[in-house]
C-alpha cells in the first residue's frame, strides 16, 4: 500500500463547522470532509479493494465512496491532517489479514488430572453421607 499515492486520490471539501469559534464560526470553513472513491482507486489492487469493501461495508456509500468528517479543531489545516491520519488507520485496519488460529489438543496429563480431581471430590462427598447398616 503506497500512502502517497492513496493520499493523492483523496478529495477534500471545507464546510462551515458547528461548535466553538464565537463570531468567527460564521465566516470560516474549518470542517473538512474527506471523500475516497474505493472502486475507482488506482493505488489499490482488486484483491485489496474487495477486502476493504467487505470490511468497511458499513462505512461505505452505495457507490463505494468512503466519507469522513473532522471538525475537532478550529484550524482547517489541523482538521485536514487529523482526517488523513484517521483515514490511513481505517485503511490499514481494513487491509490487515489476521493469522489463522491453530487448533491445539488438550494434553493427556491435564485430562487425567481433571478426572483424578473429579473422583477425589466425589469420594469426599460420598464420605459425608450417613453410613447404611
């Protein structure tokens, strides 16, 4: 995955942000909206696109476009950096292939110890009863 190539495919739009900012909030567009077209991406292989489409299906639109917003800071530049960082983390997590789990066998000694403990507990409970004459 080439991050520079992927970042060059991103489109940004600055929108007026809600929240803190006083009178300045009505004049300055600090909220950044990032859009990434997954199906038309040149930097990802078809296998990577399929994996991302499967893992990110709840975050993608019908046209396979990923949309992320950031309005945490009053600065447009900082919001842009934050949204790029968040986007790259999402892509890395989506492309991560988990290691297959190896099934392990329970050791014989562990099984025998469990059975011994079980029978000793049964003997203790048996000795609690009143003797039969």
